[in-house]
């Protein structure tokens, strides 16, 4: 493998506490090293910003509901399909890009790792086929557990060991990365057209509450000592007043301690916090509760969050929160797709237009920015758009612009039709904070990597770590004349390295890299009861046999990278 | 207004995609420059000049440019694609996507057009002297935003799926119309002076359909609502009024449900 | 000694049964018995054992006879045909695995061709409807576990998807449906009195070509609004009765087939059925699902979608993807004379396309990749026989409810025969050289 030296760039690396110092970064055999030989290829990074490759902690980029979005939205691609270009396969899709376009777009923005946020276990083979066809970036996928019948039945009796044994089995057979929970109990209720809107609403038939599910899953997660914590999309997403459910959910962490060997400190990751920070009782008195939510998170170190920034685009919403999508199609009357998945979960898809002329959309935009600006510890708050729910991930550079420039925010606020309402229902107008590049590196690199339990591998530039590196045409010593320059600089890297291979040069793809599938391989204690329960459920209730359930073989996971967990003690 | 006349001299073996035959693409160009405009025969990139003889020159802007398309263009697609102004006259029949996504100007086709004419049209005027194919003035696949403005007149017959997802504008068909008229429409008007078959106004949310001739089978979702005297396109007549599609969702205005209207001449 | 292989996936229809058992000879070369599969599925497995199978490619000669050629020569011919064509059509893909489809897509991208699957003549109209209005659906296990209202509209699973009713929809006892068939009300809408219709609690013997009106009437009935005395030959009272049956259930499902997707109104029938399903979700829980035909037509749509963005009828000729059935769809391309080369794999357009389109195939250069001798291989210039996917090689496939299931190899193909993937890889390598692609 070629050696490289990235010379003289302004380096921002929270892992080593480097805040813009001019430094050389050396690459050898796919890793960052102290020094390289004189024949190493030189990348001139003078007057440029150098960071680790960015880490996407939550996006819907591969799998059945994503592809359903592609299938049913030809209009999302009209006049915007891109041609084959050199080694780049053709691409399409504005809010739901094809797999090829997904990989290229992430790499061109300096992202090198991404997590698919919701994998229905029954469809894991599909998710892995798409991951395989997404070039360059390392990817993992989170199987959903919050409405799984095994989990509901075990946790009804608070059987943590059995839950953990099932969790280990499912992560192993689906090649999953972490425990995802979406609208716990509510999605099972959706099997009957119902929902659970608070943490205490009983799940029909199963005689359990969302609170019991979430708490039990956190305990099982720590029992196994998994790299990532439970990753939650709580009940009551997107409704006025939902922040109370959010706070009730967050309080379930109290008393639970993180236990793992991966440097992770939280026991719960709250995703797309923007959608869960709403006050008011109707859309008319809809208001921000970002302060209430971030106040709690600021105090409670066992929680990490991501933002879910609204980007003011036409996009496609998709979630395992089936009842929410049904609710949404009732609001906007746009086409509704739904898939209920036997014994496990559901998913819904509805297009959505976040119009700057609609006050609710503008307030959502403001809340998404308030959250990171109110978070005291950038290592516990990560930038996402919950792609494609609040906007496509390709808008990250714009979100970064808004976070780094008060001026850019003011320009946007001034352009809103209901500017006064945005200012009265949120505190976006009074937030002067502008994120530094160091904080940006925390929120997009070191922070999410740590939360995922990958902190020693990616998200930093310390020798020994993977050589995932982004070089941006952004000179931190020069004052920003126009905030749009920030957006431009973070849209296309000068160079992206993935595992030591240069994959992007001057914004163009120069290699398809060597993408890996990240998954968690768990050695767990034998549990005869759980093995029997699994066999029985397949015989009686699944529509396929247990022997055909696993994602097994080269065509699903051609280049696996397993994180080993020994949970036998 | 300057006129460019393009005459087919080497007919394509397959079909020709000529989305550059539009006043917008021609504007400000000489005949020689127009001849260099790209066209595609299948995957084979070529130029307009290879197929057409080009005479005259374009005006400075689209609005100042008139294009006369002459010769056998039955296998040419996309004439007037996305045009915003000026004029296109096609002297014979032509193929799909005439005036698709057009925003302004005027297109006259002195023969027939195939499917997808006026797809998602926003403005301007289109006159088809012969027959129109399916999906006249309809939305693109998957899009709920169909034709929103402009006028289409078909002097002959029109195919199926006319005005699907229509939001505004007007389509007049002097002849007969095939199945599915204004399906899913939320606005706009379709006037048919001849006969209609069936599935007229299915899933319609809002908008107006006028049928001067017969309707073979009515949609069950259209409820009789009396008779009205109306002047439609210069013709005064008595119409039976139906409202629907009752099965579909409808908006309310001032507490009143707003239905789509179907008027059938008595 | 023989070996029994369990959990085998049946490569016939979209039901994609995965509980088949196959007995093979000790050397794995002979397939002896098939258990659990339906008659059609069993036949599919046993068909691979026919002694008179064509095992090498055959090239049509000027006098109309076939000449046996090597796979290398066949790959050369195919690559040259695709490289030369201005608008090749690569059609089929529904009876092969997703890995082969993926290689095919790469070939199509380099050749700048039109790509299509058999949805073009069966559930493509469903896809158009889904694009217009969405699709509230579920997996088949949900029906087994929850459904107490089952509607079959324009489909006849008793014959076309023989194990569908026993595995998923009518007979099984699921988690919330312990009484099996007794816990379900079955409605069949079909102009004919089919064997499925004979089993129904209610059979609406609809006037042909008026599904759209009847669906609209059901929506009107749900709203309790005025209806004409009879719609599509069904009295209004009967329509109201069926609307009540539907909304009084706890969990309902509409299965529909080619009786509605390919009769008058096509996509609009499905559009209206989906709208009805959506309406029913205001009263109870309801889903709708297409009865997909070929065992991996669904997979082809999935692979097209994640690689190109569209599920079928994709036109890559301009170097980027476009989609518009009516323009980019196979039957239209062939009948309008838009293409100059035809590549067929894993399907039989010669048997299923209108004759005007089949004539279009006969007029141009053509290659047919298929284990069988078919009407399509009959009109093609080159026939490339390959191993039976799902019998002689494995690979991922998608069931009618989009659930992926990895097919198994149960027996060796005849000596020296290639799989779809192997042959396509040879074509891809050659095409890359011809086009100068790295």
C-alpha cells in the first residue's frame, strides 16, 4: 500500500486535543503513523483544514424502506440522474440516492463511516446487499428490537438474561451493529392500527409498557457490553408536546451504568432529537422545547444525542414508526407506503416538503439548530439530518454553515414568511454561539465514533487509528467573508482517504476503496430456553424457516469487519 | 420574430431524441450553430445538423424565435421540451413528449402527436390539429404535481389518462376521448366536445370536466346534482351536473366540501 | 445412499416457499425426489433432470439450423452485439438471482441499454400505481398471524400460487388466528367462478373491465354515501355488505393479481384498490399485496431500484437512468421499433408478449439466455443454455412481499454448464475490452 504524508494542514483532532495546529499526518498500511519514508506521496494541505473522516451515526441509506422510497418516487430523480463518469457508476435520487451515489456523496464530503439506522431483522439480507453495493464507506446496520415479540415476552417478566441471549443471537445472524429501538411498543400496536404515545401506554396483548421495554433493553445491552448503547427513537415522535415523552424516556437511564470495553460512556443514544423536542398542544401553538431537552441531557452524562436537522428541502420521510407515517399522510395527503414485518417491526414512507413558507417547518428548522447550539459537550451531540427524514445527508455542508455562522442563520430567519413566529416560538434569534472547527470535529468525528464504541479506531488522527482522513479547502486562519464559503468548502473535499487509500481528489472519486461491513460478533452463554423459543417461533409464526434467516455468505457480506464481544462471563 | 426552418433530410434508423428543438436552445444561434446542437439516436450522440437541414436563424431570445419543423418527424421525440417562449410549428405528425414540461410560448402540430404531450405543462399554448396519444397534459410518473397552467387544444381525438393529476390550465378535445379523464386531478379543466368512454373523473379531488357527447359508463362516485345552464368554450347549453369523486378525500372551504365537477351536455 | 436437503427454496413463483425437501444421489449429481413443493414447483425441480437438455450454446445459421458453439464464442457474440447496438434492450431477469441481475446491470450501464424485467407485462402497472399513491402492505407472516379478512381480487392462487393459501393466507393458525380458516372471512372478486372463488365466503362475480368502478363504489360505500343501484354488475346492497365485512375485521388484506393489473384501467385499478386500503385504515388495519409471478421478479425490481433508482423499464441509453413506462417499457420499445438488439435472460417474452412485440424481437440481433428451449430461444439468433438457478446454483431472491431468501444449490448442473452469473461475467469482461472500460 502506498504511503502518504498530508503536509502542513491545519489539523483538528479532538482525540489528541489538536486545535488547528499545522501538522503533518502520515499514512502507512491503512493506518495513521508517526512517520513515513521519503518516497511517501505528498498531499499539500497548506491553508487547508485536516480532520479525521467523518462518522455518520444515524441515516437511512440501505434496506427495504429506503428502496421502497426509491421505487415509489421516480419524481425524486427527474432530470437529476448523473451519468457514468470514470470509475463512478451512474447515480440518481435527490432525497433517496442510489447505493452508488450514496457512497460517493459521503466520500466527497469527507465521510468514511456510516450507520444504517434501522434494519428490520427479517430483511437483513436485503440491507447487506445494499451495503455491499454502497462503495467506499464502512457501514454497519442497527437491527430494530423495540417491538420484537421475543423482547416483549421476555421483558414482560423482566428476563434480562434471556433478552440478552436473544439480542446476541439476532445481532449475530443479521450481522447487525447495535440495538435500535423505534417507538417501543407503538409499532407492535400499529399491527392493529393503534399506537403507544407515552412511555406508560400498555402494548396491546403483550401486557408491557414502552418504559419497561426501553429499560430492559438498556440492561440487556450493558449485560452484553456492546460497543454502542441502545439507540432510541422514542414514542410520540413529531407531535406538539412530545418533549414530555422524550424526557420521560431519557429519565429511564437513571440508575443504569455503562459497562463495556469500547470506551463508550452513555447507556442511551437519543436520535433525531429535533423531532422529539416539541412543545405546544396543536400546530397553532407549536413551540421549541430544545432548552428543556438539552438541559436534561447536559446534566445526564449517560446520554448522547444526534440532532436531526431540518434542511428545508423536499424529501422523503421513512421510519420504523409505522403509526407516525400514517399520521403524516393524513396531514399532507401524499403517497403512503407501509410495511408491517411479522414478529419484529414495521416501516412507513411518505414524501414531505419542508417549506420555508410554513411556520411549523421553519420552527422545526430552528429547533434542529438550537439543540447543538445549546449542548455544552459537543462530544455528546452529533450532527445528523436523520437522512432523509429531516433532509438529505447531502445537505450537511449547509447545516454546518448554519451552525458555524450566526450571520447565515439570520439570513435564513429573515427570509422566512413567518419570521416573527419562528422568533417567538424558539430562541434561535438569541443564540449567538458559532461552532468552532474543533467542535465540528467533535460533533461529526470523535463524538459519534466514541458513542458507537469505535473511538479507538476511527474519528481521530492518532497514530494507530484507521487512516480515514478528510482535507477541506478551508483556511481557518482566514476570516469567513461569506458564510456560503463554509458550505462550499465542506461540500467537496480536496482529498479523502479511507483506510489509507485516497478515494477522493479535488472532489472527484479516484478509487472505489475497500469498503467494509461493520458488525458485532458476540460470544454469548448457551441459553437452551432461548434457542428453543427461537425454533418454536419459526415453526409456528414466521413465514420462513430458521435455516434461511441468517445473512450468510460472501454475496451478502463480502468484506466483513467484526467487532468481537465476549459476553460469556 | 426570426424564423428557423429545419427539414428532415436523413431520417433516423431508430428514434431521435431532439430535446434541443426548442426556441430556448435555438435562441441567439446561427443556422450553423443550431446544426451543432446535440441530439441522440439511442445511445449514439449526434447533432441536429446530421438529420436536419437548417435554414434561417434564431432571434436573440426564445420569445423572438420561431421554429418550423418540416419533413417526416414521426420518429422524433421531445420537440418543444421545456420551452419557455417563442413558437414551434410542426408541419406533420410527430412522436412523444411534445411540449413536455413547457412553460410558455406556442406549439402547433399540424398532424398527430404520440403519448406524453404537455407532460406537467406550466404555461403556454399547444394546438394539435390531429389526434393526441395517451397521457396528454398528465403528470410525470409518481408526481402529484401535474399540468398546472397553459392551454392545450386537440382538434382530433385524445387517448387515455388525459389530465392525470391536473392542477390547473385547460385541455380541450374536439373529438372523442379514451378512458381516464382527470384522474386524481385537484384543479384545471378538461372539455370534450365528442364522446367519452368510462372512468371519467375517477379519484378526482377538484376541477371541472365538460362532456358534450356521451359517457358510456359513469363513475359510481359521481353523484347527480341537478342541471345547469352554462357557456363552455363559446357554446351555450344545458348540462347535467355531477359532483365527485365522492369516494375520494376532499377539501373544505368555509365549512363546505369542495367536490370535482362533471358536466354532461343534455 | 441418498441425501436429503431441507429448507430448500422453490424457484417457481413469488410465494418462494422455503420448506421444500429434495432427495439427491450420493454424488450430488442426480435429483431424485421433491417433497413439500406444489405440483408446479416439483416439476420445476425435476425438469432440470431431463436427459435431452440443451447443454451448450447454439447459434442460428443462415439456413435456419442451429450450430453448437462454445460459451466463449457465445460470450463474444453477445458482447459484440451489445457493443454495436444503438439501443439494445436487456429484458427478463425475473428467473435468475440478484447477483446475476447485478452483473447484468453493470453490462447494461456500459452498453447504455434499456433494461426491463417481466413486471413490464404483469405487475409493472402495480408499480406505477404505487408510485402514484403508495402501498400500505406487510409481510406474509403478518397475514398468517393477524388477518381475519382476506380478499383475493383478480387472482387465482389455487392454481397460480398453489401453496399461498396453506402457508400464509387462509389455512394457517397464527399467533392471533388460532382457529386458522375459521377465523378468516374470504372474499373473492373475479368475473370467473375459479377454484379460489368456490372457496370464498363471498364471491363478487364482477363484470369484466369494471374493477375500477367497483373499487370506487366500495370507497363510496365506506363513506356511507349515495350509490347507483348496481355497479359492475354487483347490486349496491352487496357492495355495502362487502364494505362492512372489510371494515369490521381486525386486520385485513387485499391480494390482487393479473386479472386487475392487465385488464382495462391497469394501474388505475391498483391505484383505486390502494386508495380503498388506505381508507380502510381509518376504520381498522388493512394491507394490500401484489401476487407477484416469477420467483424473483421482485428481486429484479429491488436491484434495479437500488442501483439505478427505478424498479423496471429503465432506459440507460443517454448514459444516465430514465424511466417512463409507455416510452421505456419493453413492449412499447419493441412494437414501436425503437430497439436494434434484444438480450433476454430468465424469462420468455416470446410466449408472453403480444405478437407485434415478438415480431420486433425477430427483426433484430438477439440473444436468449435460458436453461429451457422456449418460444424466445426459438426466435433468437443465439441461445445460451445455463444452469437452473435455485436448483443447480444458489443466489438471493425476493418473495412477493419483498422478503429476501437465499436460494440453495441442491444438485450439480450437467458437466461444463455455466450459471447465469458465470456467463454474464464473461460477457462483461469482453464488453469492457470492446468499450475500453477499465
